[in-house]
C-alpha cells in the first residue's frame, strides 16, 4: 500500500487543452477537500500507436506535457506510465487496482470519453461503478465545447498542422508550445544580418505548417519576442530535414546547450525560396517589423 494519498486525473493530456484543464481544476478541488495530493497519470506513448497500429503525431513532447500540466494546472505530481503491448492488454480492473494500491489513489477524475484496459473495456461509467464498490471517489467531467466544437487534441492537431496558431490557442487555452535544447546550425542567419537559435521538433511531435511565425521565446531571464521559421531553407539548397530557426528580437548572447520554450502566436507567411540571400534578408527585416507590430497590438489589447 502507498502511504501517499492522491486524487488522480486520468488521461493522455496531449496539448493540455481546455478539456484537460477542466480535469485538473476538478482534481485540485477534490484534493483540497480530501487532504490528498493532486496528481496526473499520463502515458509516454499514445495508446492508438498500439491499439490501432497508427502513429499519432503529438502536440508536444513528454517534457512539454509535464511543463504545461505544472504551469497551467498547478500539479507537479505527474506519473508518466510506459504504454506498450503488455500494458494495452492489461484488464481494466487490474489497472485501477494498481492505481489504488500502488499509487494511493483515493479519488479518480476523468473525461467522459476516457477508457482503459484491453480493447478499452474500462469505460468511464464502469470505472465510476468500480470506484463506488471499492471505496474511491470519482468524478466524470463532461467535454468542453467552444464555438459549437468539442475541444479535443485531434481537432487542435489539425489547426496546428494548418498553421492556425491563433485559433489553436483558443482551444488549448495557451499558445502552442515546443521545447528543445539549442543546438548548432549553419550560421546562415548571421551571414544575412538575422542571427538565429536552432532547435528541433522532437521525435514523434507534429510538424506545424512550414513557414514563418511570430513567436515568444522563453529564456532563463524571461520571454522575448522572436521570428521563427519552420522548414527546409529552400533558398540555400535542397535540405531534407526540417529546422526550427528563431531570430530573437533585441537579444545578444550565446544560448548553445540551453533549453528554450517556443510559443507560436501567429502565422506570418509561407516558407519561400528567394533568388538571393540578400532578398531573403530583406524579407526577414519585413517579418521582424510585422512581428514588432503584432506584439505592440497584443500588448495594447491587454491594457
């Protein structure tokens, strides 16, 4: 038996959108009422990868998910379980028994569409009945609907893939986020007067629409406005791998090896092949001006 008592939110939490936030809010409330610790159980791999045999490109890495759950949900006890073939075939009652006995769960919180166990047989209604029988509290949180659309990771993935970051942020409840460690690039940006930091899209994470974005980059000292390009740098040749290059405005310094968080705010334009590096440099200066104007507008609207 686990001596720590937990109120546990169950789900995958990809993107940590408004629906997930409703679960976390309920979890924190129940934890305060019961004197237990609020916690989230999630999985390192999307269940559909094994259940349906199809790779699901995620909105964020495990690190992004943990960061969002902590920052937005106020929950730091995040239990990331390894999802594999064996786990998929586990009977749903066995999974719940493990959550109760091994993790000290006294209360479970889940969405209406949550299921667990072999073939998803452990539906939310079955879980609620099991909790009542076994002395656990249980809340089933109804789906969140915005503009007549159910808030879901599936819908938000379509928005991000299309580059519609402003609408994606409405359903996420925060900007789309990518976190990575700054690596070395080809120093092309520096050669045309727009030095960049180079990050990657983590493996298994959805590629946003290729193009240029107004972004916010979170550094150790706080947030900075930036212009970010996602793509294959067509002006400089036929590169096959996708790069994420961010020109941080009004910043000088070395960030190699530092972890940064990018927040994608607005799509500015398609990635384009320019006739010369100089033409690209001129366009980047226009992108910078547009980004400054964008940040001026959102700052004015916040007053």
